[in-house]
C-alpha cells in the first residue's frame, strides 16, 4: 500500500472542511491509509499566478518538505495539482508534482476504481474547471466517477467548457469582466434545472456559488440555480 | 432573405474606438466595452460562429497534434537562427530582383515606404490586409506626409470608412453587424448604390464596385506577408477575398512590410503551416487565395518589388527565453475567438493592435513598460493554448510576464502578509481560527454580501461564504484519538 498524504488546499482549510472529509471517507472505504500532515498550508498558486515568484517558491519548498515523505499525495483540487506539476519544476526544480494526484486521477489511475460505491439520488450538472481540464488534462475522469454513482441523474451544462471567470486575483483585478463571465455561467447553470452543480475545485465553486447565491436572493423560485458541491462529496455520499 | 425586408433607418456612425478609451488601463476600457450591448452581441455571435467552424475543420485531421508539434518546432528553430535566416532571405530575394530594406522600428519602416511611393511618382496606394502595417501605423504616417492609403480588404475597408480601429486580428470589423455596415457604406463610401440593403451579397457587391475602380488606377500597393521563405526569398500572402491578389499583381510597384519573425527556413515548411492556418483562422480547409511571389519578373506582376524587414521590438522579445514563443504567432486569431475575456470586451479594450490572449503577451513585450496591465487580462483558463496551432503556451507567458512586475505597493504588502502566514503553519492555523471566531456573530447569515476593499471587488457580483464552525483540522484531530 502506498503511503498517501492528503493535501486539503488552503481554500478547503479555510472554508470547506466537508470536502477533505469526503476524500478521507472515500479513500478509507477503498482500504487506503490516509495521513494528513498538519504542517501543510498553501501550494503557492495565488502568489505564482499573481506574479510573486519568490513568495511562491518559498511556499513550494514548504510543500516539498511537508509532503516529501509520501508515495502519493491526493488533493481535491485540479488547480492546485496542476500548480505542483506545471509550475514547481520552474520555481524550485521540484518534481514532487509527479506524485500529486487530483482525486479522480488517484481513484481511476492508481486505485483502478470507477464505482466507489456511492449513492446520490439527485440531478447534478458538472462544470469542468479550467485548470483541471486543460492544465492537468483530467478529461472526463470526474464525470466517469459520477456516472457510476447510484441514483444520480447527470444533466449537461451548456457551454460547460467556458471559464466561470474566477481566475484567482483576476476576479478582483478585472472584476467587471469576471462578473460578465460569471453571469453567463450562472445562467447556464440555472438553465439545467439541476439540484446540484458539481466541480473539481472549490475555488471555482466559491465563485459560481457566490454568483448563484446573489441571483437567488431575487430570482423567482423556479429560476433558482443549483447548489454548488464538490464532486468528492457526491462520491462520499451513501444516502 | 433580408433583401425584401424594410430597410431600417440609417444611424449616425460612432466608431467603437472613439467610445472605448485608448490608453486607459484594461479594466477601465473593458468596463466601457461591457456596457455596449450591440458590440457584445455582435462579438458573441461572430466568435461563436468561427469557433464552431474551426472545431469542425480541426476535428477532421487525425494528425492535428503532430502538425502543431511540427509547426512549433519549425518556429523554435527560426527563433534560434533568425539573423542567419534573415540574411539568407535577403540574399535570395535580392537575387530574384527584389529590393530588401531593413527597418529597426516603425518610424524607419514608414519613412522607407513613403520614399518608395514618392519615387514611383504616386500619392496613393492600395493595401492588402496587413497587421504589420497596422502595427507601425503606416496609414496614419502616410496621411501625415500627404499620401493616401486605401484599404481593400472588406473588413479593413469598413473600419477605415468608419474612421475606427480594427478590433480583431483576422476580422477587424467583427464588432459591427451588417446593418451597421450598410450605414457606414451609405454615409461614407461616396459611390454606394442607392437603396443599399443590409443583405451580405449586396454589401459585398457595393464594396467590389468601389474597390475595382481603385485597383485599376493604383500604381503602388502595400502588403504584409504571412510567411517569408528564406530558402527561396519568396513571400506568401494568404487571403479570402481576392483583393490581395489584385493588389499583389496589378500595380507596378509593390511594397511588403514583413516582421522578421515571419521567416520560414524551407519552402516545404509551408506544407505544415498551410494546413494549420486556414483551419485555425477562418475555419476552412483551404483559403480561397494564396499568393506566392519571388522578386520580380518581366511581364508578370509588379516590376518594382520591395520588402521591408521589420524589427520594431522583435529582437528584444527574442532575448526572453520564455517570452519569445510569442514570436511563433501566425496571426490566425484562434485564441481571440475562444477567449472568454475577448468575447466579452472585443479588441479595442486592449489598447493595442494585437488584442486578445496573443496581444496580452505580445504588446507588453513589443513595447516594454507599456501595457503592463494586459498580462492580467486573463483568467488563465488555458483555452487559448488549447487551440493555438503553433502551441504558444500563452498562460505560461502571461504568468512569466506578471512575474516581471511591476507590482502595486498595496498588493505587494498584502501578498507578503499572506505569504508570511502561509510559510508558518502555526501562524496559518491561528489566522484561520481567528477568522472562524471573528465571523461567529454573523454566521447565521451564511454569506457575506458586502466586504471592504479589495473584497468589495468580489462582492460587487458575488456573495462570500462564511468560515465553517468546525474546520477539517479539528475533525481530523478528534478522530485520531
């Protein structure tokens, strides 16, 4: 059995404890022994992508120290996994990203499991997040796992491959353009009529969920958007 | 279809470039563009149409990825031995009867071009669509020295008549719909036929008749080039309308302004690029007109052939190992058409002749110190890299340019503070705990609707969730017991 370290990411650390909990539940259900090194903080992506290379390199080195001892590092974020794989080699020369797996990569490519024994009797639409899909090349991996969930009804999201407009500090620096992108994403999400909108990154879901929440306060009951949920929580569900 | 429809009343021409402040920072200019519903509708419709066509044509080729790899490799080779290839091109073009000029910058290129026009005894030129001449503002220079340049590409003609600026590399009038184009023709073309409708065929015919008169009287033509083949000294222009072919063959004198990055080592390299370019740009298997010429020839085409090799910042870009991949660009515009930012703002907001994702990495490098805001005009979604036929890793270059700075002082302090917390796990945990406890009085609201600056930039359109009551760390510690 590989020694599996869980990287929960700073966003989940601060806002979404239920997502890493779900990852632990899924992996333990499959018989893996998961460890959570408490000294972890952030992969450094915000700093790197905002242009603060030195700060990002310092955080990348901490990541290396904290996760160095593990055979496999599993994280519920396509974006953070891509950061370690694409940017660490340039920042610090570290190849630890080769051992970092976004959850669906670990489940399908390492554990070799497509049906994780979940049950989720709801309608769900799936947004393929940009970094997971394009930088990491996840393809339809999270969707394949979702398709195997008992009771789930998956609904296609129109213009699914378009960015939601989050982009880290882009959402602040170019707030108006970001908001225009978000408005379209929220409209498409509401058009599906699904109960839940699933994705592989809680940062994108914070953005989409924040937009939907804002709209829902004034929208008529039948035009309320889906609730954002990390797909790991669906995979952990046995309801 | 619309030929029988009642003709809507003509509206006054207001060029988009006049409304969107040029020289303003991108976020500001973008905000203006976002507030123009007709512009946004036109852009969304046009980019959506080209996007779908491109996807279909690219999907037909099972060796697309290998073509991209090959093109990227050829371009990287060109960048590694650009000086040698430029001299080889000069030698071969000169031997074939062309005159090759070297221009360090826009000023030199414009002066050389104006001198050649005067030398030919002309005061007017007809133009083939060319980004290089837009970049050096050749038309504006000609105007200033008493010469006149007439655009003959349909979209460039529309933009010129509207006294506007191009908003797209390939489709410069993408921000206009056909009703607006009819109004522009009616009010500005002089010889527009009476009762002109907004039927595309009628509009094209009106432009054809207008342009034909220009082609027949022009003594000098100005073009750019899509490719310059070092091995043979040939130039290549790829186009759709045939106006380029008219300009390249009818006038006595031809001046081509060519960025030095347009060089290709061998003629056979065209095999790769001619498969990639039409599919990526117009979404066609093949473009209607491809003109190749090598120097001059008696009794066939222009007698006096000039090539102006243009640097204008390119060797500076070449010196940056990460940034120089921007010089691989073949100006197909696929990145503009898939960009969620470009689709919503259009080209004018970028404040540079090269807009969209490629502009965001090219403009700040061609003009260092200007356009520092452009590398941030992207959510780093990566759609541009996915479609780029020469595999320019645009997100990589965007991040690279952001890392060159400069950074705003307040932001720098905030980033430094965040890093200080994140670099010390005990501090980080304490900060998260403080946020959880500090937000407790407001927790029942579930979401924050208003935050102080810079959080206000977030809450302008989205709510922010509250920190949780219990975090993952507490849960983990509890179950370890």
